[in-house]
């Protein structure tokens, strides 16, 4: 099993050596993991991963090789996990029952009601349609259902209907070394590249050398400045939530862009642009970058590319405080307008099929804010987006 794990890590491109593998084996012989899966995971990661950029690859390989290992508990000490009991209380409703549950009717009403519930509620509550609790139809809580609510105390989305989430979430960085599924993405991006000859003479000008040599009757070497890519790109990537469905295609785009554009900076955001962005998802709570700093640092000749499904609550775009994760002082629409006004060349790439765009209100709102410069994340869409940026 451990040899298989080692070989899988090597196949995934992680630079693990035999010495590191033997270190892990000695640590297991010393029972440092104490036969606990979680401890074994951290022990293996500490022994085999030397660069934090490889943590996501390690997690994927570990999950694949040791899938189901967490179910192998000792019988004499086994207890029914609390997680199992909690899941039994989750609210599962038919589509007909969901339709019958009414939303409170607007952002202001939702926030006003939440404030009142926090003042009135004194204890834990399960089921029901009013209090902050679990497995009910209340707009506030976890593991229940409401068409428009605030998720509190739940580790991940189930119905994707929450308009605000009060839980810390961790997102994975996109892998910029992922093997491309097709070279056509690179071909499409090349339409944006512009070259110019700048600086001191650094490369042989073969045509001019031949012409001058023939004219003078002796070798006359001509040099010219090296041709450089002058396109500068800012890439803003939506991460987490509903974007988890599109990780593969976004990684392919990210990897292709990395190789095609010599001057490119990337930043992550969640759902809509607000007052801060980040470079690494595991540090997004501790190392935030003010959006104003980004707008002041990079001049207006940069090309701006947003990548996101634009699928969210309309409140996240239109209202201060509408973000699902924090209380934003200014609406997301305000920040998107600033970017579009400062950078004349701005487009939005959407991994959702364009035939579905008219059915989602938030997508229509983002399209309008982008001046209709939203394109599907397909080869044809990429071609059109690059033409727009190159105008």
C-alpha cells in the first residue's frame, strides 16, 4: 500500500525521493501516527512534501490512494460518530415541498429578521421554521432548506441557496502546471499577444544581414532588438462554491495563460469583486490585498480578464453587506464599475454554457456591468474575448 502511494505521488509529478519515503517508513515503525488516519496524513505530508505549492497535488493523491481508510476503526472502541447522527437530522425535501417554502422577501427583511432572532433566541433548536437551528425550513441555520437564507454552522453548500455564509471556508489554488486537455486554448490566447522590438540589439537580423552582405560583397552582420511580448494581463479568478464544478477547465486556462503571457498577474476572489483579493487561497484570511492597491499599482494599459460563473445571489452584486462571507462596505457592482472604467480592455469569461445565462439573474447583472463583454469559456468564446481585448 505504501509503495503504491509513493509511486502515485511520483506519477502526479511530486518530487518525492526514496530517502523521504524511508523517513516515513521509520516514522511509522516508531508508531508516530498512532494508527490514526488524520495523524498519518500529517506525518506523510511533513515527510514527503517539501514545497507548499505541491500540497494540493498531495491531497488529491492521498485521497485517491487511501479512500475509505477512515472507516477502518477498531471494533472494541468503535462508537457511532457524531457526524452520522447529525446527518440523520438533515432536512431532505422533495421539489414540491421546496416550492411551498416561501422566502422572507428581500435583503433588508432577511437581515432585520436575523438580528431579531439573535436577540430573542436563548438555546439550541432543531427543526421548525423560525429559530436559528438545524434540519428545518428556517432561513437561518444549517442542514435544512430555505430558498433564501443565511447559512450558519455548516461546512459546505448543499442546495446553493444561501445569500450569506457565516462559516470560514478553505479554497484550493488553481494548479498552473496542469496538463492541458487541448492545445487549442493556447492557440486561442495567442490572438491577444502583441510583439514589439525594444531595447539594445540582441539578436541576428538574418534577412537584413543577407541583403547587406550581397550589396557590399562581404559579410555584414546586422543585429536588431529582441522581439518581446508587450501584452500585460491581470487575471481575476473566482474560486470556491459553485466554481468547484468548473475547476478542471479553469486550471487548463490558468496553465495556458501562464505559458502564453510573459507579464501576467493573477488574483482570487469569491463570487464578486469586493474591497480585497488574495494570491493564495490557504492564506486568504491572513494575507488579503486591498483592491484599491491593485488598481493603483497596475496602469490602465493592462488587459483585465475575469473568470467566474457569475452565479450568486443578486444581493452580492447590488447591496453593501451582500457578500456571503463578510460585510462589504460597498456593493460588488461598485467595484466592477471601477475596474471597467479604469481599464478599457476588460472581459468576463464564464464556464456556464451561454444558453443558460438568461435563466440566472446575477449573470444578467454581471453582463450589463461588463458592457455585454461576457464570453463563454469555450474555444469560440475565448477567440471572441481575445479579439475584443486586441481591438
